[in-house]
């Protein structure tokens, strides 16, 4: 039967790849497999992600993970890699050749910016960065050699929203591939394929993994795109290790429950912060005060567990605030069961000079909060305790 509900997809999709009868799929630790004869070995070595050949090509766990992710994102296929950046770089690099051009929004994950800005030009690929809130800017930036448009929504850390329907229609009209980093929303809150986006990318380290103990990435798209992306990725070695694959398959089973809880808690905490006298502004797409609330509501089912807020103070006090928190751990990443907090200005300074940082709109007192699954009242008490220190 065809499974459509995400709550059931994460539990039962891809069961056919577990042929052992064990309820929990085993960890396929073996790197290589014996063949019955040389002709069989030669034949299987050129197949798409063959099983029973060599672990860099595929394992039953990776096959099962791929099917789960593809069904969650409503795509034909997916492939899992060893990190989010492995997925992002494989999807982009396979698509391009020297002389090609990319249009990308200017607010993206910092390492993606570095890859687009500093790495790709070394291989003859040019990139134009545009304001993601300005639809016309995307269209104006397109050149004859533009091969793809790269977006991320909501964006990190200001929670800006990109118009998915516009980008989907624009790319189809101009015959350009559209790629989105859908990590912040997760497939529980948003399915870009519904709006015509071609390829969905995830840092599975975040919401899909959800327990801060596995590093992984996912590319979801058409069978042809995914096959070519896998072919590139396995050649350069972007494979996910067996134990990590098992951890991710375990974790993804609770994805819908975790994300729904994080959605609810984050919105409650954002509403509390919006009323606080020591907070200048809250950036959460689920708040009516968000400048793009209407657009967010039209393309998202939930607004996510990560948002940011700006303190009404200078940088030193912002540092004091985050370091005073106890339950909210000072750490990078997001999407885990624990709440973590960062000060983006401190993190992003290695990637941006003073002018570039100012251009992103990130103030020195901006705090990013990635909400976990704790009771939100406890997180609010922790925040209130830190407010009393500044």
C-alpha cells in the first residue's frame, strides 16, 4: 500500500530492505561482499547503488533511509551522505561545469556561503547573491549561463522567507534547476516540491537526526538527479558510515512528534520574548508581527523550533546573557531534543568582515534559540534568570 502520512512513513517506509525479520534493522558493518562469480561482480559494480557489493555504494540501511526521506519530501528518490555539506556540495557540483552561473539568496548557512563565494569560483563557476525577499531580484540576476537557483527558507538566523511558488514557476519557465536547503523547516513543516522546487537538501544532523549524535545529509529529487548526485558523491567519498546510518534511521522515526513539540514550544517562547522589556525584536515566522507572516503561513504547516531575538543592549551584555543560561546550552547546530543558544555575531565573524556582517542585518545582540523538547515553561524560567543578569 502507498503510505502518505508522515507519521506512518517514518515507521514503515522501506521495510522491504530489512530482510532479516528483526524489528530494528541491523547495522550492516561489512564493507565488502563475496560474489558467486566474476560476471556477477562485474555486472553489479555498474548498477545504481547496488547492495551486496561495496559499502561506499550502498547498504540496506542507506536504501531504507533514502526511501523514507524521499517519501517525506514527496520526491521520486533521495540519497543520504556523510554530512549536510556533503549533500549540498554534491548536488551543486554535479550540476555545474566551468563557465556556469548560480543565483543564490544572500542569507544562507554560513558554510554554504563560503562554498559558493570562495570555492566554486576556483572552478570557473560564478555566483550572484540576491535579497531572498525580492522576487524581482532573482529574475534580474538570471543570465544565459545560469544553471541553478539556490535558496533556503526560513533563513538562518533572521527567519526570512523565500517565495517558493514564485521560485518554482520562475525556474520551470527559464529551465533552471531549483535547489532548497529545507533543514530549518524540515519535511514535517514544509514540502517545497508542492510548489515546484526540484531538489530538497537537508543537514540530517539537525531535525532528521534530532539527538545531536549523528552527522548526515540528504538530497531529495527526481530519480535521474539523485542517481547522478549519488554517482558524484560516492566517487568523492561522501558516504555515510554504517553506525551513523543506523542512528539516523532510528532517530527519524520520532521526527513528526519531535518537530510538532518544537513548533509549539518555540512559538510560546517567542510570544513571551516579544513582550519582554529587554527584547528589542523577535524574528519568528509564526508571529503576526513578522513582516512575511502571510507568506510563511501560505507555504508552511508549522513554523519550526528555531528563531532569533534581538536584545536591547550592547554586545558585552549579550555575551553575559547567553553565558548565564543553564538549561539552554551554548552550542552550535539545532533541531536536537535539547535547547541550544548561540550569538550569531560571534560565530559569523570568521566568515564576514564588519561591512558584510552589517549587510546581513545581524546585530551584535542577536540571539538564536533552537528549542528542544523540554517543557517550555522551564526554558522561559531559564531565560528570565539570564535577563536578571543584564
